[in-house]
C-alpha cells in the first residue's frame, strides 16, 4: 500500500512550546513553537514548522537540518566566526557537527527537515 502524502498545513494544530535550555541562552528570552508534521517510522527523519521570538542561544547540531526561512531575520554564527544572515526566502543546510549561535533578530519562522545521522 502506498503511504499518503503529508500536507504542510498547521490549521487547527497546537504547537509544542519550547525554549533553549537556560545554560545555552546568550541573550533575551527566546521562546519557540514547533509543529512537527512528520516523523519517519525509524525516528531518524522529521519535518515541520518552527518559529521563535527574539533572543540568542548556543547551538550544537548532532543532526543534519535543511531550513527554508518563511519570515523574519536570524543570524547564525559558527564558532569560527563566520556568520550568515537569513531572511524570508533563504534556504540552507546546517550539517551535523556545526557549533555556534543562533540569534533571532526578528521573529523567525521556518520549514525544517531534519535527518538524524
């Protein structure tokens, strides 16, 4: 049997509320909403929507993440000092092993697709 397609529609869905762990927060009080719309049977791939209010926190990726920014402005800075400003329409991959900071300057919403390597 062919599995059904999964539409990216959050109408009527309640998001999971979250925030970075306190020890990772660099500035502000960032709070996030996540609508996870798909998880693979083996739990290694998942996808949905995420948004966060202003603030900055340390990140350490153990997974590969594809991001497509839908709205807002964020700056992602690696521990090597290289920074990338992302805005609505931008798409990029954060590879497993990336360490740095994620700073939300204007409320940011993204589509994400994550693969746990």
